[in-house]
């Protein structure tokens, strides 16, 4: 590598390009060496692009949105005078995003949940311009991943790579359909790993890249120089409305885990461990003699939970899950959120007296006490049970709430991201304890709702408009 850097300092512009190609080749191994130089000896990513772009598709959706609200339309006299319908009219809207074929035999396409949310119709268009109606297999708002399926022959699929092997500085390419103008390829490096706190949905472990990502790239592919899928492009930071070199992708390891559960169950089934976590502080690091600030500090252990029965304690620092290091509490939270109910995991824990390995089994979410199942009129397809006062779940929440008992197939509630077992405790940050309170808060908002949920051990917010 020192020899290559000396070459870079001594060469002219033309020589610098050739040296850059050599540097990329050395970084990526023999397979990458063939990909970054052409027959003329010039650096190019064309062989990789030609290999992977047939697997990246355009996803167009049709949704229904209410017509613009005019205060006069709320006046019954005005509506009768102009013979307007009692219910507000809706208009069809079209939007576009991107997707990635990951299983050619079964026609599975990965994309973002926010791309297909509330879609009445989904069309997938391939690079060769063939178009197919897509079936929504399932979606997970918490990770912003959705799985589509198309019935098509002669598909090309991207091989899913190991995003856990990425390092800051690795070269990557972003492929998608920005602004609906057509398939576009941009390149850059991995700028950061493990980014979180960007959305309100919950399970975040984003790859950050400076490869240009713009609106419409959502659901597209982030690939490495081996042509492997390492992320699903999902978000950008754009203060001025355009790319500023800060884009984010869901790691491929997370996307694969979500897809496997969706294909098997139609949803991601999250359980509970019974712990609350925060990041490690310098004081905790010194007291436990930790090598760094990595890990998740357990701040509370729920009575009678799987964590308590396994021997986890308040003050423990989880440093690894199943042998893989934990960077922080958001990292651990995201990985626990993808662990199926009933699976046993091994946590490596630092505590005074030395490290320990503790095995614990993920339990199903807490059930509410038996009660009457009621339909939520404001959200079609949502059926809930009020939490019984004085029950263990009521005590855990320090108040009441609603448990989602069932969801009608294909309903608005399902598309919005509700799942059986979810506990609804707030609307627009106002606590709810009964169905009547829930309905009243939904009727009192014209601009949409932020619904606070507890799913397993984790808090989520669903945004409805």
C-alpha cells in the first residue's frame, strides 16, 4: 500500500487515474481488479454496473389522498347548497421509487416500506422495460423494508453480501431511479456505520454514504465493488432539498433477516426480553474497566421477565450478542428486534467481577387480560382490546392503553404498519387509555397522527396521514 501511495504522489493526472484503479484493485482483490480496469487500462466500473443494474427496478405506486381541505367544506349548509358529498373526495396520486430483485426464481423484490405505504396498485418495471403488477408480501415499518413479488421469467437477482464486513472508507455504488428520470448509478464511499436517531420508526443501524442519493432512489441498491448488495437505500439528509453527500441505507444483513420473517410469516414477529438500555458512559467504562465506550448498559430489568429469569441485572453492560460485538444500545435494540420469538440468544455481559455469558430465550409479547374486542372506526381493519386496570400490563405501562387484537387482511390498518400484539399508548404524544379517547384524538387532528406503540420491548411511532 505504501508503494501505491508513492505512485499517487508522483504521477500526472492520467497516471493518477491508473494508480487509482490499481489502488481499488488491491483493496477489492482479484475480482475487483478485473472490474476497475478496461482493455485500455483505464479505470472503469462499467463491468460491475452491467452485472448488477438488471436487478435494480423501478417501483411505481398509485395511492389515494384526500382533496385539499377547505374550511367551507366543513359547513353542512355550504355542502348542501352546492350539492357536495358528505364524505371528502379523494384523488389518485402516483409516486415512484426503486427496488432490488434478490430472488429470481420466486420473483422477490426488496424495497422500502415508505415507497409502497398505502398503495392501491404497485407496478415493477425492469431495466429491459418489461412491467409487472407486484404483490405486497409484507412490510415492516420499523426497519422501513418491504417485500414485493412479481410473476416474471428471466429475472436477474443481486447476490446479498455481508454488510457486517463493511468498513468506513469502503467503495460503494448507489443504484436507483432518482426523480423518476430513469436508472442512475452514483459512487462514493462508506462514510459511517451504525447511524441511528434519523426516524421515529425504531430499528435503525444505517450505513451512511456520500454516494449521491436523491428522492426516488429509495428502495434502490447499495453495492460493493464485488457487485454484492450491502444495503437498501432509504433516506437522505437534504436541507436544501437535494443531495448534499449524506445518504443512508439499511444494512443487507438487517434487510435479509426482515425478508426471511416476512416471507415465512407475512410480518416480523418481535418478542420481548424485558430490559431497558442506554449507551455506556465514561464512568461505567472506568468502573468496569471496559476497553472503550462500546456496548449497551442495562438500566432496568422488568420483574418476571425472561431477562430477570436468565440472570441479567441492572448495571450489566452487554458487549456482544451471539459472539458479535455490540456498538451501542441502538445496535443491540435493532438486532434484538430481528430475533424471532422463541429463539435462544447468548449475551456477553460485563459486570463487576468479570465478563459472563448468559443465555436467554426471546419471549412473546405480553398479552392483555381478556376483554371485549372492539373495532376502531377511524382506522378500518384495526381491532383492539382495552387493557384491564390493575393487570400486570397496566402496571408495566403505568397506565392504560389498547392492545391490537386483530387486523383485517388488506386493510388500511395493515398497510399503516399495525401488527397484532402492538400496544397503543399515545396519539400525537397524548396518552390514551380507552378506545373512546383514541377515537377522539384521531378525529381532532386534520394533519395526520403520530401513534405511539409498544412492540415487544421497543417503542415505535407510526405516522398516519
